[in-house]
C-alpha cells in the first residue's frame, strides 16, 4: 500500500512511520514539503502521488497558544483536514485523522467515560478547531477514520520525559489530581490505527486511548515508582495548580474516552500501565 504521512516530524508520526514502513511504501511530508493549509498544493500533491491512505499527523497542538492564535489553529486543524478530505475523495484514498478528547466539555461525571455518540462541546480554542476539523472531514469525504486520542506520549518532548527531568532537581513535585483520563503511548495508538486498517473496520469516529483511567498525579507516581525515583508527588487540584502556574486554556476535568466501539470491532488495546512499562524500558529507565 502507498501511504502518505503528513506532519512527518511530529511525535505521533515517528511511531506511525516505524509501524507502517515494514510492509508499505511511505511518502513522508513535513510542512516544507506539503503545507496542508494550501488547498491547491494538497490537491496537486495527492493527485500526483495517488496514495491508498493519507495519515494526517499534522496539527496545531499548542493548547494554550491556540487561545491567542485561534485563526492559525483553525487553518491547520480545520482547513487542512478539509483540503485532505477533498483530495482523498477526488483520488479515492482513505483518510486517517487524529482528533482529541478536547472536543468534549470535560464536565461529565468521572464515574463515566465519553462515547462517540456523546454531544461535543469544546471549551478551548484548540478543541473548537479540532472539532471543526472532524466536521470538515465528515462533510467532505466518506472514507475516513477519525481517532480521538488523549494524553499522548512517545518520541520527543512529552509529559513522562518532563516529569523524569524535573525529578532530577526536585525532592517534591505538585501534580494535578482532579483531571481524569488515559495516558496513551504513541506506539499503541499507532497499533490501533494499524489494526483498524488491516481489519477494515467500518469508517467513522473511534475513541482511541490506552485502556483504564487515572489522574496526572497517579500517573506521575507510577512513572517514579517504575523508574525507582524517590521524588515525592503532592496531589493538587486544578484550581491550586492554576494559581501557581496560570495557563490560558482550562483543561477538561474528565478526558475519559470509552473504547467500547473499538473493542467491539475486535481491536486490541493495552492498558496504560503496561504501555508505560514498555515506554520506560525503551527509554532505558527500567
Ligand atoms: N499530544 C497530545 O497529547 C495529543 C492529545 C490528543 C490529540 N492529539 C492529536 O494527535 C495528533 C498528533 O499529535 P502530535 O503530538 O504528534 O503533534 P506534534 O508533535 O505537534 O506534530 C504535529 C506536526 O504537524 C506539523 N505541522 C504544523 N502545521 C502544519 C502544516 N500546515 N502542514 C503540515 N504539517 C504541519 C508540525 O510541524 P512544526 O513543528 O514544524 O510546526 C509537527 O511536525 C494531532 O492531531 C493532535 O491534535 C495529540
């Protein structure tokens, strides 16, 4: 299969390349090769290359900066996917796109997890632009997968590495304890995408994180425990955290996504603790 990967220098794209390169012909593009916001360039590129699949790893992912730069975020997260959807339809390619839990307001009871049928209602600029991207795809092509993920870590700068680095200079660290979700290893999200394509599951939107739920503070405790680090984790509320470190965008309290739709299509999804162990081993921390 011929697979076009956009945003190929990004964190998720690294795992996608690794997983798909064995059996497929990959066309890797970063913003210099193919700016997804340029409608004509996308149209011409895809008509020339004629990929079977387009995996869109390009995005504007700076959640706080998006509050001030919503116009640019909208171009990359909404107009870009629209351009890809139009070109995919024109050339009979299947579009694979990544979205986020931020399309939801995050105020659901923490005993529950969001399903694909739940009403969206983003409360951040980033979330609004990502939702517009989903809508642009659904309105402009038929053969698409949208994988909504959350709390992603993998190659490059990410939460796990930040905590490990902080632990080198701190005896104690305060981490938010009232935001609930599933840390998700890029290798496991990629495996979900891979299985979905292999099994030819029905097109549509799928919630795609690692299994089981936790909080940022519990996740951090587990990172330190597995890496044999003695830094103490002090759980604090989002309110306390934002007094100490003001951020522009309010993080959702509930980022829990139900994976029942993927599971009912026979997709295997490891839990977040198992994923973290594999990541720390790969990083040489365990
Ligand atoms: N990271 C998370 O925790 C998280 C959570 C939920 C969902 N997601 C979603 O998962 C996907 C992958 O995220 P990620 O963390 O891998 O993102 P990332 O590391 O920020 O990578 C995004 C890539 O897109 C490129 N890009 C930006 N504008 C572009 C354009 N106009 N044309 C082509 N490429 C462009 C960026 O290049 P430059 O760096 O040069 O700008 C970057 O290489 C995104 O759709 C994101 O919204 C991520």
